[in-house]
C-alpha cells in the first residue's frame, strides 16, 4: 500500500521509534516496524491504530 | 456537443479523403479503441485482468502501463509469480483502479473466483491504483513533493513522469518481493513471509551502510513502517532517477541474488 499524506503519529519524532526487526501486534494481526514511545499523546495513539488497521486491510 | 463550422469542414475533407482511399479511417482516438489499446499495454506487462477507470486521462494510464512493461522486462516479477506463486491455484495477475480511500494504491493477493472444476481456485496478484488520488497528475506531484520534502517518501528526480510512476513502481515492488519469496519457497525456503522480508531488510541495510554510507535504517520514514514497505520504498528509490543509499543497495541485492 502507498499511503497518502503523513499519519499524525509520525509528525513528531519523539512520539515513535523505528525498529530493526518488525514485531507482531495481535490487534492488527500484522507485523509492524514502528512502535510508539511514552511521549505519544492520545491523538497519536489513535492515528497509529488507524494507520496500521488500514495497512492490514490492503 | 455542437461542432464549429471549421471543425465540420475539416471533418468533411477527411471523410472524402477516406472515401477516395487516400487516408486510413481515423479511429485511434475513439474511446473504445483507446481503452482496448490501454488494455493491450497492461496485458503486455503480464496482467490477465485489466480494469482501467475512465477517470484516468489516457496519457496517465499509458504512463502506468509503460512503466509496468519496463519493470516487468527488467525484473519479471509477474512472470515469477505465475511460475512460483501459490502452487495449488491457478495464478493470474490483475490491474485494477478502484477508489482505495487514503491509499494511492495497494498490492494484494485476491481470490476472484471460487474453486474451479479441476479443484483449483484462482489467485490473482493484484495491483490497484486509486483514480481519485492519481488521475490529476499535477495535484499528485504537488502532494508527493510535500511527502518527499519531509522524508516520508523517497526522493525522485524532478521529472513529472517520475511522480506519475511513483505509485505503480512502489506497488510493483511489493509484487516483486512476494514473487521472490514464492521462488525461494519453491526452492526449499521454509520460513514465513515476514521472516523473509525481515532478512531482505537486514541484508539491504547492511549493504547500504557498508557500501553507500547510509546513516538511517530505512529508505524513507514510510519505508520504516514495516519490512514490506521498506523494500517497496527502496525499490522505488532505485528506479526513479535519484537512488539513495537504500535504493543502490537494493539494486546490488537484486543483482547479487540473480534478479537483474
């Protein structure tokens, strides 16, 4: 999938961390390469969920 | 639509010329012929099912088809899928153009039909391109430039054709990576697709660091979202005129493993 625009959780580098290896997240039934940090606000968490749910759909 | 007098005069001259047999019928621009030509162009890239939306201007759809032909000629991803893909199924490739929400496009494996008489179902390797986001190339180029300037997508040269080719190249990258995996499985590789894409990511990253001085872990921040997007973005970088360290490393990886 090629996502349009930049998801909100990726607009601040303090909010997320890029991993060397993907990890499996049961909620999305998929492997992800980015996890959120403790600094991520609620809106970023929501955006992260939306983004990865959408990634798994396609 | 009302035609002008000068248009009708030119039209009458053309018809008279055709009747005298000195000019071939003027048909290439008619919409049904154009659609047929476009379908043929996608089929030449290996796609069995082709459904191109009328919302795409002909030059844009033509640019997609030519890029797919070019990529297929270089890498043979569609042919590789048909040879090594899901072995218990009839394997085909599809090019579709549905509205895919907030995605320029996507790659998926679809099951368009049920099980056939011989007990085999059909599985299509499908590339979908979103006409709502890709038909207006000027809007798309502007949007892509914003994403590129922030490092979310890989850089390309400033040619508008490279912007037009971005999504179709990215999605072909997904198709190619899966075809490479299927070939590896046919050759005895027994681990999961995610383990395979993770291995490719590690190997490409190692080349990017060692040979091209890469400082980051991914070709673009979108390429960091998972190891499948990592390859699709690095592959796009490699093919659209301004390869970064990961783009060049991807080219080297493909060469080293016999895919170029």
